[in-house]
C-alpha cells in the first residue's frame, strides 16, 4: 500500500509525521528502510528537506503484531463497519501509549472492543487517523485497515474532513463570529507549548458565538487546518482562552472542572462507499 502527498518545505520526517499522521521516529525508520521516495528517487535521510511541491511517496510495509495490549475499558462506539469506527473519547484519556502513559489509553480500549485496526501509525498507534489532546473529549475517527487509513489521512491532508468543536472561552465576544488566521509553531521559550509565530505553519480557525454569558461564551469552533493545540492557541491569541486550560490560560480565569473543549461533529467521505458521513456527540458542558 502506498501513500502519496506533496511536500510543504519541511524536513522529510516532519512532512511524513504531519501529513501521514505518524510519529517522527516511525517516519525516520521508514526512510532508513528505503520505503520513501521523493520525485521518484529513494530517500535515505530523515533530515533531507524536499523542495515545496515535491511528490513524496511512502510504501507501507507489512505491520508486525503491536506491542500495545487490549484492555477492557468502557468506550462509546457510535458507528463501525469493516473499514472504520467512530468513537467518543472521554476527557482525561490519552489517545495512544507513550512514555508515562503505557496503558489506559484509547488505543488499549480500541484493541479490546474492535476486531481489527490499521497499522500505518506504528505498533503503539494502531487505527489512529487523527488525535485529540488528553483533556479534550469528543469524536474520533478510527481506521480498521491500512487502505482506509491511507484514504482518510489523504482527506485530512486535503482538508476535506470537517471538524467542529464546542468550546467555552473566557470573556465577552465583541462579534457574533470571527476568523483567526495565524501561523502556529513550537514555542521558542517553552518546548511543551505551541504559539502563534509568523514562521510557523499556516493555521485557520473559524468560530461562531452560540451563547454569551456574564464572563464566558459558548462557541462553535470550526478548524480548517489541524495544528497541535490549534484552538487553544488561537483563542488565547485573541484574548479568549478556553476555560480549564492550564497551559494557555491564566490565573484570573473562572474555575472549570475540566478543559472546556469538545470535538462535537465530524464529517468525512467513507473510504469504501464514497458516502459523505456526519456524526455528532453531545457535549456535557453546553446543555445539549
């Protein structure tokens, strides 16, 4: 099975991690194994930087049995068939095993509840097409085979997957809707954070006011791009941080029991049938 996408001007391993939704270590391993070509020529160094617009092709090898273990963790499954599953990740659950979180993750739950998962994401991230932060709840799309994973990853790269969130943010909104177009990069002062940075990757967020309260507002947030912490960074940048955000908030924020951010709706094209599908997951803090 082959993945194909166009370079945006980053290191090859970074391009693969961002556009094929895999870890950089996984991308680097595939490059060193000779599975990656740029404009038809096999690449051998993760650090090479293809010119913008170059065609990157990744030939996915057979996946070995994963190391993550199945765990009987309650999981809300809204839909599943032979190719995909749509699940609701609870707040506080990490998506996949990693250092410090070897178990109790969404992947561990998926391995228990589903009969198959794709392997493109690597041994510790089977089935994972896109991610949500640990403290963000809501809809996630899961691939049950590699063909479905490749198809859905391409939709993400082409911005054909539509994702809306519910967010409760601090303060009074001056408008009923707005657009935030500001590039995002890793913070130069704190590597655990992201920040608006003119040298960062293009990021676009649309928001619409649903309910204005005294010191907070409920928003529908539509992300056109999918950068790390995009909603949290963008809302902070305009002076309306998400309530409950211990990373991008400030000490004067009204108290919240959790990060008030929920992946509310998801629309995509089915990898086998071509049908446009849409799902919603009601949000506990919006009164829906």
